[in-house]
DNA sequence: TCAAAAGATGTATTTATAATACCCCTATTA
DNA sequence: TAATAGGGGTATTATAAATACATCTTTTGA
C-alpha cells in the first residue's frame, strides 16, 4: 500500500518548483539543501521527471530546473504512475496462484486501485499550491533562507 | 502500491476455506500442498488469521482449520487491514518533510487510500466464491485431488 | 580558451524489510 | 503414549529500495 520514497521525493521537488515564480530556475543544490536529500538522489529523481517532461532541466552555468509545463497541467496520477515501478497490488503469477483463474478478488483489487489512482487523477500540481496556502508561504520562506546563504 | 505476499496468501487460504463444505476441516498440510507454500509460512499466516478470528484453528489429532465465521461476515477490507503492516501511502515524518505542514497532497493521498479500502469494504469472502463460480469449482477439484493422495 | 557551474549517467554499495527456514513446544485423541 | 495437528520464538535469506561513487557532458563568461 505504501508508495516509494522516490514518488514522495518527486512530489516534494515538483511542489517546490510549482511554488517558485514561473521560469525562475532552482538548482539541484538548492533542492538538496532545502529538503536535506543527497545530491545523487535528487539527481535521479529530477532526471526521471525531466525525461517525462514534468521538469525542464537546463545544463551549464546558470542552469537549473523549472516545471516543464503549467502546474495546472501536471496531473498527480501521472506523477505516481511515472515514479512507481510496480503498480499492481498483487502478482498472481509469481508464485503462480492455483485459484487465479476467474478469481474475483483480482478484479476487486484492480478496481480498488483504479479508484485510488483516479482520485489523484482529479487533481494537478496547482491544487497543491493555491494562492494564500500554507504550502506556498513555506516554500517562499525556504527559498529565501536558501538564497540568504541558508 | 503493492500488497505484501502475506496478504495475498492470507486471501488464498481464506478463499480455499470458504470453498470448503462448512465445518469441514482443512489441515496446514493440505493448504501447503495445494498452494505450494512452505508449512512455516502458512503457519504464520494462519496464526495471524486465527488470532483475529477469521479462522478457527483446532489443535491435536484430527485438528485443522475452518473459517471463524460465515464467509458473508468476513469483510475483505478487514483482511487487508489485518495483514498489511504499513497502510500509510507516505510517511511525512521519516525523513521529515519541510513542507508537510498544511500539505494538501497528504490529504489527497489518504483520501485515495480510503477509496481503495472502502471499495474492498463493500465485499466479503462470500462474494469471491459464489455458487457456480469458476473459483468454487477449482477449489473442489484441488481438494479432491489432495484427498486422493495428490 | 578554459575554468567554473550546472546537470547526465552508469555502476556499486548499503539498508530495510519482506519472505522464508529452523527448532522445539503444546494440545488432542485413538 | 505415540501419532497427528497446530503454536510460537528466533534466525537467516532474498529482494528491492535507497543511497553513494565516479566520471561524464554542457554552457557561459572572464
């Protein structure tokens, strides 16, 4: 039932970027410092997000990253689907289940999972950083204290 | 998003018992043979199910196990809740998330999880072994071939 | 033109925990 | 009292997630 830390971290990064002024770049270093996750780890997550187009990563001096599209266009379900390796709630083949054929439980579990995902599918990143929200306020504060040399 | 094998196996055992004639006992040995899971492993799962009252385990010679109540009274949500160690989709405390306070994502994830669980909550074991169902047929066949010396 | 800043990527290691195995115990009944 | 059946603590193994290491390429301005 648990999502991986990768998915968790991906959301933290995306929310942080969404809280930024549009087109302002954040660096890996900044995200690393703000969330206290190792550079290497953040890199892996950002690269995955970049390949999927959720973030734009700009190389070179004065490079950095920003959202790849409007926060309102980044669907939460898509983020989960991207980051999670195994989405299936059960694996009836490995080891093979003797009663898998025609198993109603299988169907119910996949329906349940679809309800989980489709609930997230109703929201986008912009729902997480509404103006006047606590999150937006916190992000701005974190960004400022990083800029001020932590 | 994945459930543990323990939960998976617990369901296999329960479905098997539900497919049995009421009050007929199945042994650990039988379940072990039918599902090709080790005795020790089956024991652990059955013990957990027994402690929760989902199965009655009867010790001693000619002992065995059967459902602890009517299949219609064994709710699928309760089985998942019993078997899964970590139900929370994310852990915002470990490592602590700097933007956890007032985080909307948290709320959405828990809502999504609740939809998952409540879907299962609408069904019981008896929904999985309806008369004339393929599952019931398969279980009877497995039971017979075990009785016939595998 | 090269040094500094920034992201890219493949591989290896560590850690957590799920899964499994081992061992010996207790209960029941012919 | 022996055979059959479940009980339960502890140890080990396997798997995958999490993390670390090393080395790369890209960009830009002095």
